[in-house]
């Protein structure tokens, strides 16, 4: 959920107004639920940041700044973790409980980076988040009950992120692959109100980026889900790769809002040997800001946001000579063992 998205100027340590002006604008505030994050970075300054896996029920950011939340599961490597950590997630009680109800929260995380083999392990980082059900905005500020839940997920949602090395055709070095998968069967918008909209999701969206070290052979694959949208038992439309967009006006008390849906909306770009890609199931834009002079929606909710970023050295990651022990050190890791700079991140969020 983003409040006044795209309205806060970017911030930079570089003292250059022109550079700062070109930075993407942030939201006044952001809040998210259901995060599964897997990261690997061979150039990380500190050894425990070579591989990171996190699963957390919620996350927040204010003016583009995201404080670390004292909840969820996490593993970092080094040291290497041969087994994942898993368990139930219990966010602490807070005033946000009026707006969000979560149940059946579980997570699993694993971060690996061997002292001798470096990233030549499987997986490098893996994170999974599972949610039994969720309901968002059940009450208005002050505790007044809302007409209906803005977003209700009655069934299990599973978000899975993974970073690993895979074989690449035509080269000895391994490719770096980051993937994000989400399982969800249905979502209800304005649940319990006269304007309730049901979205059935057929097929799991899966976003995979594979970097070989050569932009010509690096790839992004996205499995676009199919949506069946209905209201009051009447089908409003089907969204798929051939028909990706559907806008629905919201009458009555929510006049001026637009339910803007998109099947996938994949965005990708290549920067050198690095690939970046992102996709989301749909946006819900409520209370458009144009009537009050704000050039964006006042509130935007994104469901099913998936982001992957992956890079590999030229020729891939050479694991043939990964038996060189890392020098003993108490400070930053200095492991080399023929592993060139490698950076990969993957995130999935309901």
C-alpha cells in the first residue's frame, strides 16, 4: 500500500541538484505484507552479507526510508547453513491491527556461502513466506468499521524467492539465476460490500532472470497468470497475455476510484551484464488525486509484486576450482577462489 506515490523527491549523498532531480520520486509512506527476500552478493563488504534470506509478515517505509522490523525469520552467510530455518511468524500487536488482519503465517529461510566453495552451493539463498489469510483496511481511522475489506485473501498465499547457480549452454561457467514465484487462488476486493469484486487467479505467476555474463544469452522468463474477474456472480472479464488490462469504475461511496488491473505488466531492462525485471498482478487505485490537485492517486495498493535483479561475471561463475579455503579473518571476507563480482536479488510479495 503506497500513500501519495511518486510525490516525495529522491534523496542522494551526491551534492548535485540535477542528479537528485533525476532520481525516482518516492511515496510518503509504504506498508507491505508478506515478504520473501533472497539475496547473494560476492562483493559484499562484510562476510555475513554474502548471502541473505528473509521472510517477514510486514514491512514499512517512510519517505523512502525502510527501518528494519523486529520480526520474521532471517539467515545470513557466512557462516554456511546446510539446513534452513523455519517456523511460525507472529507480528507484535500495534495500532495497524485495525487495518490489517493476518493469520496462518509461516516462513522458511536458508542462506549458503561455503568457506571453500564460495557460492558454488545449492541454493545460495532461498526464502519462502506462507499466509493462511489476510484482510486489509477493515476499519477507518479512529476505529470506525469500514463498509468492507478493501482487500481480502481468504485462501493460502505462498511467496517463494530463490538465488542459485545453473548450467549455461555453450560455456563452462555457471549462470546466476534469481526466481520469484507466488501461489494464490483468489482475491476479493471490497469484500462484504455491494461493490465486492472477486478475482480468481488461474496459474501461478513465476518470474525468472538468468544472467550468463553475456547480455546476448541472458534471459528473463515470466509465466503470466490468467485472471477471471467477476462481480455479483457476473463475469466482468478475463485477463491474460492477449488481454492484459481491465479498468473498472467504482460507483457509490467510492466514486472517483478506479480498479486498474493488469495481467503481469512485466518490466525489464539490461544494464551491462545485469538484468532487472519486475511484475505485479494488479494495482488498486482509490480516490484519484487529480480533483484535489495531486497528480497521482491518493492511495495505491499493489498485489503480487515480484522483483528480480541478477548479474554474473563474463563467462559465468567458474566452480571448477572452488576448493580454495578462504583466509582466516575477523573483518570483511576476502574470499576470491576465481569468483568474479556476482550480485543477485529476488523478492516476492503478496
